[in-house]
């Protein structure tokens, strides 16, 4: 009979645990959240650089007749402040007041006299890179530069002074000449 209180205590404890194990779980049955963003296009700022100088004029200085067709000036399209951009496509088109050189991929020149010259634009080295061919009224073919993961990038280009279509370097006329060219950049 000494065992009865022990069994009674064990039975009472077992009942307490059984009751706790069968208790209903109360809590939040579901929840919701609203997610908000603004989707924006990637962007960069683009400038033309000759050497380390930002410019809007690539200055060839004096070009001698013997230099026509071979004289190049390197420049870069520099991209800064890039965010969310994988690459940039660069095209060229005749700028304000300018046209394509007739029957060629070059950009015409203007000046006080007709110098019978034109300008070629090349992605990479002149003659072995990709020529951005002037197309009347529309941007040229494109060259692409990778930017992904970088906040800055540069694309090396060259301009080459050439004889205008239908002329030779020997037929060039002395005088000031310029060629307005607009670069069109598309970010991807």
C-alpha cells in the first residue's frame, strides 16, 4: 500500500502532460506583404576624350596632302557613373549641318572652301577596327563595349582624314575643314 501515493502522483502528472500536449496552438494563420520598387533603365554619362581631356572637338591640327588617308587621331568614348548597364552600343551619324560623303562610308567636311576631304570614324584602329559607316539620315552600324559591373569604361576609337569620294589626296585643296559627327549611344 505504500505504492499508492506514488502511482497517484504519477497518474496526476501524466494527466497534466497529456492535457498540455493536446492544447490548441493559437497564432497568426497567414500574413501578407506588399513589395514595391521603381524599375529604372540603366544609365551612364558619356563623353568624348582626346587623351585625358574631355572635349567636343578632336583637333587634327595641320594635315598635309601627303597625310591624307593615313593621318589618324585617337580618341575615346568615356563612360562614367554607370549603374545597371551591361554594355553600350556606339553609332555615329552626320551631325547638325553635315552629311555623308557621297558614295562612301565617310563623313563629309565643310569649310570656307571645299577641301575635297572627308573623315572616317573607326571603333579600334583605323583600317583594322570597325568603321562606323555614315548612312544618310540614320545612325551607322554599331560597335559594342562591355560595361557590366564597372562604374566607368572607355572605348578606344580613331578618326582618319581621307580624300572625299571621287578625289585623291593630290586633289585636296588647302583650307579649313571640319566634320560635325554625333555619336548615338544605346545602353543595354
